[in-house]
C-alpha cells in the first residue's frame, strides 16, 4: 500500500511540474554525468544568479521525485503524509498562479537504476544539457549490466534537448564527448586539454593562509581571454571542471564570461565535497564525506598529495559502495595509491579493509593502519590522535556516514548543520 501511495504522489507531483513548465516556460539547464553533478549544478547557479532569476535543485535532488519538486519549489516531505498533502496543494496553487516564477531552472538529473533518466526525459526537454564526467568504474554500476548501459541511460537526456538547445560536454572525458554527434549544433566543450576545450582551465595552484591549506586558484581561457578564478574553502584540481562548465553555460545565455568568472568568487563547493574545515588542535580537514567512487577518491588523493602541511597526511576512508564486481579490486588499487601519500590510514566498513590490504602490499607499515566497523568508532579514535599541522582527508560512500567523523574532529562542531552533509532531522534519526 505504501509503495502504491508513493507512486501516486510521484505521478501527481510530476504532472504538476509538467504543467508549471508549460505555463511559465523557464529556461531549463539540466546537468548529468557520473561524477561532479551537484558541484557543477551549484557552480552554474553561482555564476548565473547575479544576472538572472535562477532556481537550482536543492542538495542532490536529482531523482524522479527530486526533479519535479525542484520545478515546483517544494521540499521533500520524507515520510510525512501531511507534508505530502501540503505539497500537492501548493503545487496546484503554483500551477494556477505564481507571480514570481524563476526565469531559469538548474536541474540535476541522476540515475540510480536503468530507466530513471529515460522516464524523466520523456517529459523534461532542456534548453541546455551539461555532461560532466564518467569513470572506468562508475557510481551506481551495481544496478546496471555495464558502464555502457549507464552512458546510454544518461544519453536519453541529450536526446531530449530542444532543437535550438546547447550541449555542453567535458572535453577531457571520452565518454562525455561521445554524445557530440547527437547535438543539433556544435557542442561547447570545457576542460583542461589545450585545443580541445572551448573553455579551458590551467595553472591550478593550492592557496595557503597562515601556512595552512585554505583554497585554490586557476585561470580560464576563452577565445583568447584569460580570467583568474579563486575558490576559497575548496580544494582539488577536479573542482576546476564545475567552474569551467558554469562559464560555458553563461556564454549560452548571452552573459559576459569575464563577469561570470567574477561571480564565481561567491561559489562554495557543496557540503562534503572537498571542503576545507578547521580541525582540532590546529589541524585541517578536507571534508569529502558526501559520497565516494574510484574516480572521486583518486582525485581527492591527488589533491592531498599536492597539498603541503607541517604535520601528517591522514586518510580516513569508508567503503565505496555500489561497485558490484569491481569493489574489492578498486579498494585494493586505491589502497596502494594512498600508501605512497599518507602517513596514517583509518578505514571504516567491511570493504574499507581492502584499502588496508592494498596499502600493506606496497609496504605501508601495519602500525600506520587502523580499521573500524563504524564511522562513530573511527571518530572517537582519531579525536584522540589528531595533532597540530595534520591534514586529514575524510571520504566514504553515503551509507557509511563519514560526516560523523568530521563532526568529531572539527574545531567548531556547533557549525555542523551549516558545514556538513546529512544534518537534517531525517538523517539524524538514521
């Protein structure tokens, strides 16, 4: 009965969203891919919002219910039946009259299972589609036959693009570029590869304040124009991509790319995506606790390797979930990589122990590796061990709840609701 009610609610919310799109005709910018969707969506919003009336998906609202809720501007009522009834009534009201409906919607569109995007794209027809990145072992591959099936699923959104629409592709990703022939006009590309990217990033540098990591800078080249961008509180070469994509989107909307790049100074990476947070005893935390996958963890480790600190480099890593048959192999492979970067490894979860196994194979000492079953146990342990000057990377899949580790070692835990992921009441009860 509960599942039937859920399906009915989703169908009604979807119908209301379709009517709202027809009535108010906003520009729709849809973001999909396998890595970096939320960061890209948020960067696009930061770039456009000073110039246009924009609404974006809240957090990672990218599902068959999240997309319609964003279009309607309504919250997730979770398991509250009264909340859902209120949403349905509010949606009806918006259908009939909304004096200040946004001119632009920036929607994140995801796929956990086969058919998710195909279903959404049957009624959502974007003006702009942005494809981020894929990876050799994609996120959520557990529910697909192969990575090619995931790429095909994302492609339904490209096929739904309006005939006068713009396709924006990551030039550094072969799979993303495979959609180019499906565009009605020449795609706009972004990346760091010279001569391949319409919008190109270069000269990435880590920024330090008082001797500690505090952010990053890089430059953007567009048609001979060179624009500097500084991102405070964010780290990682891969965080250039959301900024580059947002400039490309700005160009499609007739905005000056220099002004768009300046607007990005207000961009702060979403919670749990390589955020720099002050830790206990003068340490610095790289909070990447939102989720994890092989390509995302590899990028996080690259950022940790490049950055310098006066203390130790510590990795606290939870399981990478939903990798299916690739799970053990990928945990071991990345364990070997981190052993060459980190002074201390703490693993969380059953699969996390394969990080340790990989690290031991390249002769990381057993005394430098500690394993726990839960993030709470790991947080209690590292809280007693952290020292001045330590640079601590915290990362893991959503189900491992690695934000609990960050909360234990952050300097100001009273700011957890502001700075960390999964801090609302529904998550706190889990």
